[in-house]
C-alpha cells in the first residue's frame, strides 16, 4: 500500500494527499501484547473511527504503567484470559478530541483530562489515541500537571473510598499500611496522613520505599525484608501495646495474616486493594513465622485473627457499583490535589519506545512510586526523563 502511495505522489495523482492523510489517520502507535509472557511490541494499530454515544476520544499524553499491568503482561494471572492482542494501561491523561452524542459530564473538545478504564480492557492507554467511556473521564484544572494527575486516580481514589465510606478515619487514628512498588500504598499513606491526620505505620518492601514514606509523613516504617519472623517482631516493636483501627494492604503475599494480630479485634477492619484479591488464595498463602519468645499465642488470639481475616473487605474503585460515588472519589481527589492537600509521586518517566525498560524497572522493584509512560513523545531527544516530578516545580510548563 505504501508503495502505491509513493507512486501516486511521484506521478502527480490528484488523490495522493488524500490517500496519505487517510492512511495516517487510520493508524496510531501503540505498545501491544501479542503473546502472554512476551515483550510488548510497538506497532501501528487501526483507529476506532466511529464513537458510540457514550464514548470520548482522547489524544493521550501520559499513561501510568502499574504493577497490575506488568503482572498481566508477564502472565502471572493467566486465569484472567485477557483478549489478545491487548494494549495495557488503565490510567491516562491527555486532551479530548471528540465526544459521543451523549455527554452527561459536560466535556468539551480541548479539555485537559484524566481517565481510567477497566484493567482487562484490551484497548488500554499505551496508545497515541484512546477511546473511553464518558463516565471514566474527568477534567483537570490547568494548575495541575497532567503528568502528576495521571498517577493519582486509582490509588488515591481507592484509598479515599476506603477511608471515607468503609472505615471513616479520624485524627490520630492508628493505621497500618503496606506499601510496595505499585504506588497504591504510597497513595493511601499520603491521604491518611495529610487529609485525615492519622498516624501511619508503614510496612515497606524496600529500604528506598521506607525513606519515601517517611518523607510522606508516616509515623514509623518497617521494612519487610526476607524473614517474616523478623518482620513480625519489628511490627510488634513499632506498635507497642497499641492496636490499629485499619490494616490496608497494597502488597499481598499473605501480609494480612501478620497484620491481623495488630488490629483492634473489636472495632478494627482489614482491607485489601489488590485487584486480583481472592480470599481463598489469601487463606492458603499464610506465611510461616515464629512468634517472639516473650509472646504466647492463645486459642483466643487465633480466633480473633481468623475473624479479622474472614472479614477482610476487598476495595476496587473501578468496580464500585455506584457510579456517582465512583466519580465523586476521583473528583474529590482532583480537588484535593488542586488545593495542595495531596500529591502524586512519579518514580520515573519513560518514553513509549522504552516501554520494556519501564517494565524491567518495575519487575526489579527499582521504583518507589508509579512509573509513567510519555506516550506523546515520538523522539527520545524531546522526551523528559526525571525521577520525581513532585520535586520539579517546572513541570507546570509541560502543558
């Protein structure tokens, strides 16, 4: 086809320009998963020409690469049976270019927006142009950098739903939060400390994460390490005689089994925000550890811990059944960021052409927050590359 176009240009065909324009408009660059467990492929994919009445077309600027995306790519959750070819990415930002006939949220062409879509949607955000539901798009004020806003909806929105609706936090409430490489725990710490003024004890999977959450205001930090026995002791030392009101797990790996001993058995609650959470799998993943020598475990202790485990609530903002509540959580997150109450943290930014480097960065646990992909960047020389855009005041210029 491209040879035909070149020949048309060479011989002065009156339709040459139209043909070239048509071909370019039908294709967009995307990072595509063609086979589970294999690297993503950068290729041109066909444009979705006709919007449905409830859809919005967005020129994508940035897409958050989450740990859940990497797990799907690597095949760690084969039970999902994601459709192939598959374009990952469920948090994006960009500019509205077209709106379907139904526009309940009053979007306009040219709006700076942030959007989410289903984790398993094959038409994800690692593409130059994305089509999403109107319900999943929010305008972003000009004072908020799109880069930063891209990494905030899912993590901060989920934490806000938990702390506002399911277990209302109060000032000085004691909260246990596990924080890993995905940024979900970091978002919860940011919200709990800076909005609710709670006291957070953070359990981190790396020392670098511990440093970061202390900067975010965590009361105390504990590093997970390789020994669950040592981890249990360190949590016990950090807690003293106190019990937590909330245990908020963003890491998995059976950590809620350890945390159950440190949660108030009468009024405390435990939450998992892992999108792949399964209670039966959690029960089967109890890590082995020894209690400190001075602590004796009674049958009553086992019963209390068991009750807390059985009562774990799984929270997934995108799957929330009430659309008004779902949208309000993101709207409130945007408003709180505009007021300077909370902030997103970007561990590192990669151009789309280096998507595999970004995946490796997450798999090696080098990140201490969200990893961001610059989708609009077509030339590496024009791409920004920074470790933390919360520390870069000049990022306001990028839009």
